[in-house]
C-alpha cells in the first residue's frame, strides 16, 4: 500500500483528537504516516528521534494507526531568540520535505490529509501550490479508491445544504477534513476500542526555517481560562443564547447547569461581547451535534443553523413565532426566555426529586 | 501605505442557493449577487489602515461582468480605486486558478498589505489567501480580529479556541479578517457620489501575462461528480407559552429521555 500522509496538529502542545481521527481515516486509503512538528529546534542538541513529542502522544499516534511518525524539528530557531516558529509555513516545509524524500516510482500518488482548522487550511493551500496538487475542503468521507477513478471524497457545500462527490484530477491531493468529523471518527474508534497494533517507525527530519516564517513574531499569547463546564465540541447538551438574552446569560447558565451541559452563543451575542469567541456556534464558529441543543433568544439565521442543525434534538425558545429557528426545532415555546427557562429549571429539579435521580 | 483588499462577488447566502448540473457549478442570478459578507470586514480593516497611515485602498476582484459590483461596493465605502479581472477563459476556474490570477494582480499593484476575508460565503475554502501567500513567498496572518500598525510592521490580534494571540509581521504581508473585526461602515451619500468619479481598471489575462491554459475548466484540479441537496430538518411541535412553557419544556425533555 502507498503512504497517506497526515498533518498532525497540536493546538495545546498535544496531538488533537481530530488529528488522530485523520490517521484512522487515512487507513482507508493506505499506510498512515504522521507528520509532527516538534517544538524543539533541532540545534538544541537533543538526539532523541522523537524529541519534543510526549511519549503519551507517540502511543496515541500508533494506536490511531500510524505506521511511521516523521518528527520535523526546525533548524535555526531557539525559543529564547524571541523569533517564534510559525507552524503554518513550517509545517508546509516539513510536509514538502517528507514527501519529496519518499517519492518513488511505486508511490507517485501523494495524498495528504489535514484538519480544517484555520492553520490546517493555510498549510493545505500552501502545500497544494507546492505539490501542484488538487485540494478539497469540508470533506466528510473518503470514498474507496478504484484504479481509474482517482481519489474521490464526499464533502459538504453551500453551508451544508448540499452533499457533493468530488474527484481529484491530479495524482497529488490535499484533503481537508472537517475537524468535527475527524474528531467524531476518533471518538468512535475509542468507543469500539479497536486500535491498530502497529509499532511505528520514528524518523527525525530537519526542517530549515525559511524567510517568510521568520517574518512573523509572537508578541503575546494568552491561554484561555478553561471553564468548568464541558467542552462545547464534546458536550452532550448545549444551551445557547443569542441577542434575545440582552447580555444576561444567567438563565442560559442555570439551564446548562441543570442539564449538565455546555453554554454556547450566537454570533450576535459574541459580537456584543457577552461571550467569548470559542462559544460561538455557526458558520464562522463551531459546529456541534449534541444529543440536545437548546436555542434561546436566537432567531436561527442560516449561518447559525449550519452549526447546530445536526443536533439530535433541537429545542427553541423565542418571543417571535416566525423566528426561523422554529422551522428546525423538534419542540418550541413561543415565549419569553426570562420566564420560560427559569420555570424549566425549577420543573427539572422537581421532576428529578420525584423520580429520585 | 498601499493596501489591496480582495473582494468576491457571491450569491446572497440569505437566499436559496443551488448547484446545477452537469458540472454542478453554482447557480448564478445577477440580482442576488452581493459582495461576500465576510469581505466587508476585510474592507473595513483596509479602510481603517489607510486612514490612519494616509494610505490608499485598491479593491480587486476576479469574476464575470457582474462581479464588478463587488468593486463598486468597495469604492462606495471609500476605496480609492478598483481592479476588475475578467476573461472568458476564466469560466470554471478552481481556487488555484483564482489564486494565480490574484497573485499576478498583487504583483503588479505592489502593495504593502493585502487584506482578504477569512472565507468566501459561496465556495468558502479559505484557501485563496494562503495560495496567494505561497505564490508570492509572503507570510500570512490568518483569521485576525484586528489589524494595527505603526507604519513599519503590521500587528494583529486574533482569538483562537485556545486563547488570544498578538502577532507581528514585516511587510509585505497578507492578512485575512474574521467577522469579529470592527463592524463594516455604511456608505454615505457623499462617498456614493465620490465613487462615481473613481476609476475601475479592467484587466484581462493577457494584461497579467497569464496563459489561458492555466485557468478555467480544463485546468481545474478537481471535478464534481454529483451533488444532492441534504434533506432539511422539519419543524416539530411548537406552542405558545400560556404560563406553563417552562414546565412543558421540562416535560418534553423527560419524554425524550433527556433528563
Ligand atoms: C458569513 C456570515 C457568517 C456568520 N456566521 C455566524 C455564526 O457562526 N454563528 C451565528 O450565530 N451567526 C453567524 N452569522 C450571523 C447571522 O447571520 C445572524 O446575524 C446571527 O446569528 C443572529 O444572532 P441572534 O439570533 O442571536 O440575533 P437576532 O437575529 O437578532 O435574533 C434575536 C432573537 O431573539 C428573540 N428574542 C428577543 N428577546 C427575547 C426574549 N426575551 N425571549 C425570547 N426570545 C427573544 C427575537 O425574537 C429574535 O428572534 C454570520 C453571518 C454571516 C454573513
Ligand atoms: N474571485 C475572487 N476575487 C477576489 N477575491 C477573492 C476571490 N476569491 C476569493 N477571494 C478572496 O479570498 C478570500 C477567501 O476566499 P475562499 O478561498 O474562496 O474562501 C475571500 O474572502 C476574498 O477576500
């Protein structure tokens, strides 16, 4: 089988679940090869192949099916120099180097999988230019490869309104998978606990820093305070508030607490400064598909719906009977969220008391 | 400071949109075309940059005749000049071809900063800016919420899932802007009048030294085999709150085993 390269992103200095899902997906087309960017520069005088990668990460990568792990370490940067590695360009360099080393006659097809985060898209664009490759975004499934069809994938288009089958007309293809799809693939692999039993080769790769990369400096980086509520992308229940809350999220939070869920927001609520950007659901925010999504004081514009319409059950509370959100709600109350939500919280407590949970 | 803003003309995403056989391209209708909503944020940042550094903004678009609307909109908001790249050979172009054309235009215009939207609202790949960056050998600052500069370096702020970042880059540089950036301005009567006196340059592929075999249907690196509309979720039970709305909501959750 030929290699399928996977760009591993490590947003918090740790391999993302989406990246592990990509490795699982890559197994459908060939032997998954992970390309990881080490945080350690290769001139730091460390000779371990996997320097800068945690042992737990190596285990995760091999469980996800990587037959080879290429650890790219930047040359010519040190963290003290203040010149900070810009992973987008550097990862592109790493991938190009990894692929050009291995392009043999038997392996003329180059396939690279990336996750559709902002960084993943930057790398995909750059890499497609360098490899003269086709590039396809918003991919939700890889389709079986037949001898004459080339690489075919299923993707969504026009804000998820369409499902489209696209074929690469080139030998080389960069496939950008929707991050929530890749994460879900990994979650499923973990659920079934069917892991591959491979011992990957680890190969170090020196990655020289280019001019453009050094042109970017990080002036400041501030990690977000992680809230105690469940992570939005993994929450089974999401309670979202919009402009209708007028900035008062108390009842949204109370219902989220009662249901053990995460809180979320519409663009309008984030834009008004009521919620942080990582809470935004929709086209320019996150896509979620929990068991239950409650939208309160949210009109349900097409841009919001695209982020939540795949939820199993949708409940809406809105004063306006004509709000589009009711068009996709399983259950809706036309009413004031400031009275409906607190009453629901009270009733939930009462029901729980009665059935003793 | 010379700023180029990239604006795309797209079908209004608030209206019904569809893909049409046999090649499954977007169905176009002149009246419903607007400047891609996210590019309005790019334009606003471009205008602010130019205003604080006595610079000028040139709006650039690639597309058929009707696409000039995107440039006209930019001129009405305060851009100084516009470029509309149009050529019959461009029909069916993919993202790579669009980037080839736009990077050639940027080379010709020689700006300090190129500002684009974080994604177009039709194809929405977010790839065009990174491809231009790669073709020009420039750094890319992607998905930023604010653009600042002291004139010699460009500084941006962006919010990510994991936190806040402030980055700096020397120019020339390409930046993409999110919808968390400053609210786009409305055109005024005065700027609309002024726009009538501004020039829109019309360039063809040969003006940019691009061979027609590099673009269009035949050069496209992907082809669409089929497209189907996803069934939309129907509405369920909707009722008016008669004083027990919250209780009804809780009962529904209990019924569905969600408590
Ligand atoms: C390219 C693009 C991308 C976008 N991406 C996103 C995105 O990712 N996410 C997103 O959410 N939006 C996005 N938007 C914006 C989107 O189009 C809407 O503007 C936004 O979703 C509106 O938010 P809202 O529903 O909170 O506000 P509104 O549309 O103003 O709705 C507020 C609702 O609250 C109701 N209400 C008011 N008071 C009460 C009350 N007391 N009780 C109950 N109901 C009440 C009103 O009836 C109304 O329906 C995007 C737009 C564009 C152009
Ligand atoms: N045909 C075009 N003309 C001008 N700018 C474009 C065009 N296509 C894409 N862009 C720019 O690139 C950004 C990202 O677009 P896309 O890669 O299509 O998601 C847009 O927000 C525009 O700023």
